[in-house]
C-alpha cells in the first residue's frame, strides 16, 4: 500500500471554490467507485488549509489523476494556493476505522 499526505493553504477568497472542486472529485469517485483507492480530504478550522490523504492498495495504481473532476481541481490550483504545497509519502503506524478497515 502506498500512502501520501498533501497539505496546502489557499487564498481566503478561493477556499469555498477549492472545497467545491474537492467535493466534485468525491462525487465522481462515488459514481465510478475505483477499486483500491482510499482518499479523504479535510478542511482545517482556519478555513483555508486543506489536507488530503491518499492511499492505494497497489503501489503502482493511480486511479485519481485520470478523473475529469480531479483534473479540473488541479487545473487552476496554482492560482488558489498561497503557501507551498507540502507532500510526501507516509507509513501507516496505526489506524482504527480509517481507510476502509
């Protein structure tokens, strides 16, 4: 399983649009139900910071990037984001009721 965490901050006037675009990704995921993908996005209490958790059962899988809604989300991301995006691979240490358990 490969797991990645992506964190970023958006311009205050772009936060609701960013959330709308993320919600469109989840709508497409629910409609298409790709196998082996575990994905969650959180909007932090400051209203402008977002954290995405992405995990694939197969390390070589990438069923998120080809989605039209995900491509729309990424299309103008540089215009929405103000702080450098932090991303990295993560190793799951423990989990309870998360990632489809």
